C-alpha cells in the first residue's frame, strides 16, 4: 500500500517540475520584463472586482477578521510593495563600486516555497508572488487548509495576468488541497522557503533542510508617556487594535502607560471605543480565552461583542476593543502574552527604566525579537527604548500593526513577513522582501594595495606592552 508521504512527495515533485520549467524561462527575462509583470499582477489584484471578491472569500472561508481590514491590506500592501520595487535593479548588474572594483550581479534563487497563514490569506500570496517574480523566480504557494479556496482564487488571478502578458503561468502555482505532508514536501523540494505563520509552521520550515526565511511570534508592546497628545495616541492604538479584528501579530497586545497620565489615558481609550473590564469580567474573559494554557481559537480575530458574549458579559454599545489591567508577566498572567484578539493589557510605570524593563519582560515571555512601540516626543527615551530592547522594529508615535509592515507614512519596507532576528529564532531581523529572493555574485578586479602600516592599524595599542 502506498503511504501518504509517498503520494505527497510525488504530487509535489510534479509541481516543482512545472515550476522549474517556468523558472528556466523567467531566468532570461530583462529588468523591464520583470517589472512589467510585477506591475501587471499588482494592477489586476487591486481592481475592485478582484479585491472585493478576495476580501469576502477570505472572511467567509477563514471566519477570521473583517472585510474592511482585508480589503485595506490588499489596497495598501500590494501598492506599497510595488512602490518599493519600482526602479530597483534585480536583474544582471545591480551595483558597481569603482573604488573597490566590485561588481554585483543578481541571479534567481530558483523555486520559492511560500507558506501562507489563515490570518492573512488575502495579501500575503500576492506580495510573495511579486517578490519571487522580481527576482526571476517561480513560486509554489501553500496556504493553510482553512483558506485554500481563497488562495487558489488569488493565484488563478495572477496566473491569468501572466498568461495575458505571454509569461509562463507556472511561475505561480497554488497547492489546491494542502495538507501538512504536502506543505512539508513543498519546503523540502524547493530552493528557498518564505514561511509566514505560527511557530509550528516556521519550525517546520527551518527543519526542512532548505534555506528559510521565517517569522517570530508577535506580542507587540507600546509605551505611552506624558509628552504626547493622549486622544491622538488613543485613536492610533484603537485603529491598530481593531484593524481586521487583530489578525496581525503586530497589534498592541499591551500598553505600558506612565502613572501620571494613566487614568486620563484610559478615559481617552474609552472614548475611542475601549472597554475597561472589571476584575470579575477579567476572570470570565481569562477562562474563555485560554484552555489548559493554550489560546482558544474561537476568540481569535473575532469582534469584541462576540468575545464578551462567550465570556458571559455584555458590552455597552459602541465598544470595539477590550482592556484589562495587569501587573504581572509570564505564564501565571496569560494576558501578558500574545492574544490575537481585540484585547489589550494595561500596565503602569513610574521611571522610564521600569517601562523598558516591562517591555523586555513581556517580549521575553512572548514575542522575542518582534517589535515594540513608543508614543513619546522625548528623543532620549525613544533611543533608550530602541537601544535597550531585543526587538527588530520600534515604531514611534504610530499605530503598531499599520506601521510595522510598512505604511505610506513611514519608511519601512512593505511586506507581511517580518523577521525577528536571532531573538525570535530567525535568520533575518528585517522586513522580508524580494531582496531576500536573489542570489548575488560578487565580481572582483585587482586594485592598488590598501594594506595599512601597523602604526595605522594598531595605533596606541602597540605601545601598551
């Protein structure tokens, strides 16, 4: 009898063979041809008819997040990724250093394995496909089984674009009936993996034997001090906390607030739709959000009133996110961890060092290397937080989940794949883009000797015996 693994291996081998054949053609593409295809894909996806269909399918199939958030992600991230690509060289000679006589030549990595989470199934496949084609690669996109139909629809739109422009459709291939075994085989048989999703998925990517770019767990914390406009800050946090019902790993899971503004800031959050739970309501919410130490998937990326209903209390009208007060951090205090829901945890601090320590303690529990934020107009505090935390991104006076992965109002590269460095178990601490999907050959010609004298090189150290 044939085993499941053998069937998966042969099925994936067929996909990879198709992808390699298409990639061998793409390898001959000029920069102009590559850029034309990336632009055409982005344009077709952001057409209202397609973006509308994708957003509706993603919500209906996943039962996570909301239409407005998913539509906005498509419209912003796809356009933003294209903006970042425009005018950037990814084919042939991409750099010349006349002084050092170095020439850098970009080449494809080959076949990319892309893993897509069910929390962000709408824009992630598009960005990864654009990144792959920018580098003249082929890509096989393996979605979470919960959003396989959405993924297939998106890929078919992009394949139709490729066909329309006379390019091989198999530069983008969907896994239409994903299983764990098939996803593992896609990673094993490809040349590079881009894994966006939960810890198990990323660990599997790193265990595949294939070079992999993964992401770390999110548990973003933001610090709020007394130097900012409280209402403006509360509005930013609300917009981030409620976006797509908190499917993003970048949403503010905790706010660390200076004690002098603590009460007034809670009032500001209240006017923006926040609801501060009583101690009794907090206990009820905790009992429904975690089962045996694990986050209850039934509350993930759901509206606030539905979460409250499950917890056994009713929200006042107009409340869109929940707030709980906390002082402890770690397994005994689950609200200090990642929640993937419209719930934020409030902490109080006195001295700024206490705020930095709180951020580090929270992210050490959940979210190592991911990100934090600060709402402050004090430059010294901003630099102190950025210098003293083990985070790859620090967003200043911005809605965290709308800023981490790039926005029109900051300089972060647009993507939905956020590396978290060695802290988060990742090879990269940057926003992962097309630049991670090219190989670069260095061509070196001889130059005049640059060898310094020992005096120039070692200086005063030479005289210390």
